[in-house]
C-alpha cells in the first residue's frame, strides 16, 4: 500500500485537493442558499436600532430568522416586555436581541483568541499556548459576550426609570396648570409635550396622543402607557385620571394631588440617596484613603527610627 501511494503520490494529492475543493464549494453553496432563504426585513414602520446592532445588522437578521422558531413562548414574552419597558419595542424584536447576544459572543471569542495569539511565540515551544488555554479563554469570552447585552439592557432600564421618576412631577404640574386653566386632558397633554423637556415621559405622552388621534380611546391609551412603563407612580396617575373621567369628576384637584404626591416622593428618594452616600463611601475610604493617609503620616516617623538605629 505504501509503495502504491509512493508511485501515485501526485494523483492522490490531486484527488485530495479536488475533494477539499468540492467540500468547500458545497459548504459555500449551503451557506449562500441558507442566507438567500432569509426574507428581507421590512423596517418601514420601525425605529432605527441602537448603533451596535446596526453595525452587525445582517448577521443579526440572518441568525434571528432561525432563532425565532426555537424561542419558547415564555422567554419571548419576557424579552418582549423588557424591550417594551426599555423603549425598544419598535427597534428590536426578541429574536433579534437574542441573535445580537449570540453575535456579541462570537465577536468577543474572536477578540480573545486574537489577543492570545498576539502574545503567542510560535518559534519557542516552551512559551506556545496550548489548545486548553484557547478553549478556556473562548468559553470565558463567550459568556462575557453573551451576557453583556443583557447587562446593557438592564442599565438602560435603570436609566429610563430614573429619568421617568425625575421628570414626572414637572409634567404633572404642567398638565395640572393647563387643566385648571380650562383645557381638556388631551389639550393639556399637548401643551406638556410642547413645553416639556425631552425624555422618556415626553416620548410616551407623544405616543398616547398619537394613539388617540389614530382612533384609540383615551382610557385605553393611558392604560397602554402604564403597561409599557410598568411604574407604580404612572399607574396611579393613569388610574386616577381614568376613574375621574368615568365618574365625571373635576380633574384639577385630582391632578394637583397627584403632582404633590409625586414631588414628595422625589424629595424622599433624594433624601434616601443622600443618606446612603456615607455608607457607600465607607469601603473606598477604608480600603484606599486610610492606607495612603497612614503611609504619608508614618513614613517620616519610620525613617527617623531607622536612621536613629543606624
């Protein structure tokens, strides 16, 4: 057998090369056919996604097409609710967000492997990294890349919540003044949107007004806003307005009470944060500031003792 291989070595190499080329061609054909089977996304009525998702939009779209049937209904609903609270309901779908997590994991794996390979020295066997190092680093990079979008989404939710609670009393004051001046609820919300600062609540009020102009009931639009934001102050405000309108009550005193209560809650949150600040500063004070202070104070004394002993 060995003699036969030696005699027909060139033919074996040609056959092996042809088989490898055929396998590569079949793989490329399979990939192109799979990509061609993915339908184009219609984003005519959608908002542009975040910048990081726009940079890798095509891989995310391809992967999301195959990931969507695999997602369970529970995880899909949970992710959709999180995207709705983050204000990304018309930017990303749950399957696209999951695809973004997978793409981020693959990108981090490539960066980690490239970083390890840049420190590798192939000429020296003693310093060459083994496959176990690459496998462990790839696993850690995959976990970090997969969970980073979730951490980013959680931070976005926290930031939106802080901005919402900070701007809610101002919008309630504007709506209250407009209602007490003689405008109806829709006109008061129009004035609040026109005069209020940009932010989460302004976008949500604009969406409520857009839903009302499209023919949706005011109560249903307010309930939808409360469901999207999922915050107790907003739910309390919408519930009070809906009940007052259904019972024919005057909206002015109710809105004034809501504005006063929201402002008191904002002051209480500020006092709570101010009281938490000394406790949060305790660890860096003990771990970093006190040692440096002791070094500066005791270094001259120690040096005097050392020179006195000499």
